[in-house]
C-alpha cells in the first residue's frame, strides 16, 4: 500500500493587539481552529504589532488572526501588514475579528487583510475561510 505524505498542519497565531483586555472571542476562535486540526499559538493580551510579527516569524505561521474590539483596527492592521512585508513575511495571511464598522472593511481588504469576521460570524465560516486563505497564501 502506498503511503502519501500528510499535508503540513496550518499554523495560526492569534493575537490581541492594543489595550483591549477582552479575549473571550479570541480564545473561542483559537479553540475552533485547534479543533479543526490547526496548530494555534495564542500570544495573549495587549500585544504590539511588533510583538505580533516577531512571534509570527519565530513560530513560522501561515496566518495571523487579530482580535480587535478597541476601534484601532485600521492603524493596527496597517502596521502589522507593513511589518510583515518588511520582514519578508508577506505570504502570511492576516484575518481580523471584532467590532469592525462595515465602512472600514474595504480599506482593510485593500491593505491586504484576507478576511474580516464580525460579531455573529459562525465558527465554521471562520475555520473554512482561515483554512482557504492560509493555504492560498
């Protein structure tokens, strides 16, 4: 019987940038991604974009998930994307979840955010779209 190589497990970094201390959503998403077979690294609260990108480089991740409830999603995402490019990690897909006004979603997509998840997004959709984005990147 022929043996086939198993596909590499997707590695996803989940981070809570900024001063917001509410991480229940980030932990729920991290658990759903783990349950779907992905390897998840959770950085914890109050991470700077520099800390997030450094952790992504160190952990050799395929995707970064940012949970942002503070309203600072545009500058935080812009900085994370810039730092990824500077470090040659522009293949790492970034997705964002949290309180994101609908009018900001096109700007986030334009700067390179792969997916934006709003409150009420199903965990199945999150898993499917993160998997698709990470394997496409």
